[in-house]
């Protein structure tokens, strides 16, 4: 079983990496990969000098940081809260309800929220009108000022339950005698949470933080592509992944798109190494 598994990894994970050389070639479908001429860093320079560069990088960094700063601690808070729930039936119901969105495809989720935010009988607009907060329906998914908040909120709603499983498992491994000793010393539940629970699961948090740092430039693809399909939102929805899709797949500029993808991969690896180096100084790291 070991040899077939290694063969599959080589064929599907390492062999395709040869295609990264497309970024350094003037790729032509008719000439093929081998006969396409080398152009060095031509497409990297084109991207860096492109008028789209600043906008794409700005959107990528902002969306990534919003998802990291809000989406990363959210499952930790949920796990800490669920750990304090003593009514097991209620706890199971909350866990099940929070897990379910993770297993829905982005097509379903995007359709669900598009319907909710619609100006035509959308539940959000109806609720705001009934509360006298607005006088007429708002087309939320065509106003750029609202898009990042909607995107991050939907991502948190979709992933928070499933992401909290690991932290709940880590909390379950904390020695209960520590809580008993703290309670005898007069520590409140809040103090026990911050002085016992969080320090105990900190190694798990740091490991996931390192992995999240490595994916910091992965601002998203399916969620942005489906929720931000309105051309009016292009100014705030164009991130590296969607830009690569639009220029590489839709416009057929394969070498240019490969160069952008390679640039993103190099930056991501660098951030992963840096995050691991900083985490190693605290005694917790991936390697």
C-alpha cells in the first residue's frame, strides 16, 4: 500500500509542478509546452507594472486580514462558550446547527444569502423595513461598501462550527483537577477560562495560526466569485485568485496567470516559514 500511495502523491502532487515553468515561457497552445519560447521574468514584470496590481493586492490583503482577524478567533470563542454549557441536549443542538453550514457547497450558500439580501422580498430588507430602519429596499450585493462585511460574515457563519471541533477536543483533554483547584481558590468561570483553558489549548491555537498565516493570501475564490458576481463590485472583489481565473481561464493568458499564481505561492511559503520561526520561540512550531 505504501508504494501505490507514494506513486499517487508523485503523479498528482509533484509531477504537475513541472507546469510552473509556464510562468517563464511565452506559452502557446499550438506550439505546446516544450516548444514555447522562454521569456524569463517577463510576465512577473507585467503583473508588477500592471494598473491592476495595487487594486488586486489591496483587496487580497484586506480580505485576508479580515477573515483572519475575525474568522480565526471566532471558533475559539465558540468552543470556550460551548465548554461552559452544562445542558447536554442544548449543547448538542447548538453544535449540530453550527456544523451544518460547513457541509453546504458555496453555490447553495451564495444562493441562500443572495435570496436573503434581495430587494425582491428578501428577508433582510423586509425585516429592516418593518423595523423602520430603511424606507426602501437596499441592494446590498451591488454596493461595494457592504461587500467585505457580508463576505466575512458569511465565511464565519459557514466555518465557525466545524473549525471549533478541534478546539473542543483540545479543551476536553484539559485536566479537570485544575478547574477544581481553581474553584477552591475562588476563581470565577471567566478566570478559569483565561487562566486554565486558553493556556492549555495554546499549542493547538499556535499550530493553526501558523497554518492560517501560510494561507493569508488565500482571500477566497468560490465565495467571492459567487457573492461578488456583480460587475459593480469589481473594485473590491478582485483578489489574486479571481484575477488569475479571469485573466488565465477566461482570457486565455495562461503564462501570465501562472506567474501570478507562482508569486502568490512564494509569498505564502515565506509567510509560513516566518510564522513557524516566530512560533518556535514560544516552544510550539510545525518543525
